[in-house]
C-alpha cells in the first residue's frame, strides 16, 4: 500500500508520555518467533510471535516502535481481536482514501 505523497492520510497516531509531539504510524510487521525475550516467560523467554508498529515523530526527528509479544492459546483473545479489527478498518481507509 502506497499512500499519496501529498496526503494527510495516516495509519494512526501514538502519544508517548512526556513527549510533546505525536508519533505517526508508518507500518507494522510481525516476527514469527519473537526477536526479544522476557525472562521467565514463553519458551526460554521467546514467544511464538512479536508485533512491531513503527512510528515517526510528527517533527520527523525520531522514530518509536510499539512492540508486543503474541502467544498462542486455545481461545481467542479479546484485546488481540480488537487490534485486528482496528488494523482492518485502517487498511480499508488507506485503500479507499490514500492509495494513488
């Protein structure tokens, strides 16, 4: 998906505590088997997947990555379902309004 260069469309925004500027989401990706470990959790600290959402500060001076671990379970997880619905809605908006 390629947003229009002159577009005001965005993939979402994030606030970081104690930062005066918002961060615009640029892209997201999922690593199958996490890149990072959490001691005492998962399989030797690793998880089946890790989600990263890459953001750039509105001033374009810095980047931030929101990351979360994903584990597999017997039941659907309501928060992950909520994320998926939001991503699908945003992807559709970008497709409809922002793609050249």
